[in-house]
C-alpha cells in the first residue's frame, strides 16, 4: 500500500479533498463553518494557499499552516477515518462502458497545471487607459496588468478605500485614481479630463448583478438600476472617449458583456437584457468607427471570482438558473479575465473589431 503524498499549501484544493488524510481534515474545517465540500468546486484547481487572498481574511495563513501540520501528523478528525475504512472499495473498470468510465475517471484525476500570468513589460508603454471598476475583481486585475505592462491608468471606482489600496499596491506607477459614478455625466467628464488629450484605451468593467428575477417578478427599481450602471454607464463613457480617439485615428474600447449576453440561462432578465444591450453597443460602435481607426470589442466572462454577489430573490429564478449552472466550468480568477481584456485592449488585438470574446472556460460551448 503506497504512502499518500505529503500535502503543502501549494497543492490544489482538489488534491486536498481527494487525499485520504487531507480530505477529512478540510471537510471537517468546512463543516465547522457550516459548509460542505461543494462550496469549493468552483475554485478546486487553485492552490489552497490562494484562499488566503480570495477569502478576504476569513482564511488566514495560520489556518493554512495548521492544515498542513495536521495533514503531516495524520490528525484525521474522529469518525472520519472509520468512515473511510468502512467505505467499499470500487472494482477497477476494464471493459465496455466501464472501461470508458475508468478512462474518464483517470482523466479527471490528472492534476492540471495552474495558469501563470506572463507579462509583456512594454505592451502599454506610453499609453493611457481608463479602467472602470478598478477597485476590485476583474477591473482591479485589468488595471493592475496595464500598469505592470507600462501603461498610465485612470483607475475609476465608487470606493476611495479600494482605490487607495490599489494605488498603494503599485507604488511608483502612473496611476490616477478617481471616485466616480459612471452614470453621472459630470463624473464622466471628470474621468475624461483626468485622462487628458490622449486616450488610448477604455476598459468598461464596472457593473452590477440583478437579483435573478424572471420578468413576471421583476421590479422597476431592479430594471432601472441594472440598466443605469450596465448600459447607461457603459454608453456614457464610450460616447465620451470616442472624440479623442477619432481625433488621433486610433483607440481601443473593451466592454464587459457576460455569459448572460450569449444565453438566457445565466442570470435574471434585467442583467441578461443589459448585457445583450452591451453587445449591441459594442457591435454598432465597431461598425461605425472602424474606418476611423477604432477597435471596439467585448469580453463575455463566465464564472469568475469577483466581489459581485449573486442573490436569488425569486424561487423560480433560483431553480432555473441553478439548474443551468450544473454544467458550469471551474470559476476563473480575475487575472485570467484581465489577460483576455488586455489582449483586446493592446496592439496584439490588431484586426479584431466588433467581436464578443467568450472568456468562459468553454461554458458557451455546452
């Protein structure tokens, strides 16, 4: 009988959960917090130490160290070892459908390498890019990547605290922070003024989720709020930056659509309609201003680890959307979406105009 591997903070959550010692320990920890292992499925490919940052303080370095120490000591919770010992051993599948299932199990058990961000230090050198929602999530990851690749960033968010934290993380970089509501015309004018005469790129990332209600239960307040931010705010910033881009004969705009812009089963009616509208804004502007040197594209994220929380105000909405999410791929980190967005923002996206890039781990292919 082989000795199980020694676990560390660099091992994936999936590896921990499948480990004969680490699995019971981690499940016990989750149970103490009122959770089960299913809560980890969207992030199972990440190293367990990544939970320190993602959990925003709920999962500390000390907790990781304790998990590693307990796993090394074989400190399996009482009852967990007995349950594992009593579980029937499964016979290996060798023929027919069983062989196919065995092959699938083998493929599923292979540890996939974790994606590593690779920077092009000069990709945005000399360029000014406006990034909304820059205080957290995809917006922050995008602003960070543009900054680290040499760009000047106009970082826009509704939270001064988040912007200050972002700027402190990139001390010495060319960052202008601006607290602004993108639905406010005066604030949009401030954003453009902060950028100056040269605006090379706009990443429209700020957005809000709805409450998953179908149209029969939709309130005017939810509809108006979602459209105000996701559609009106996106439109206002596009409208504001186009003149400067046209004057220079170049510019790149990347809007944030969503998986909900590609299908009807990813959110409530307000969010879904708003993201379909973002696609319309993208394609129309790409068509109108392509000859003027502008490129206008959208990224459609799938499941992504951000601070935008989905709330279910409708039993019907919860039932239908959660059913559709049974085929959801693993959630991506915000940095993976930033890679897609900055590709389209940069000159690497030359000759790509009017495209909605599904950056969803293959969800839209299902």
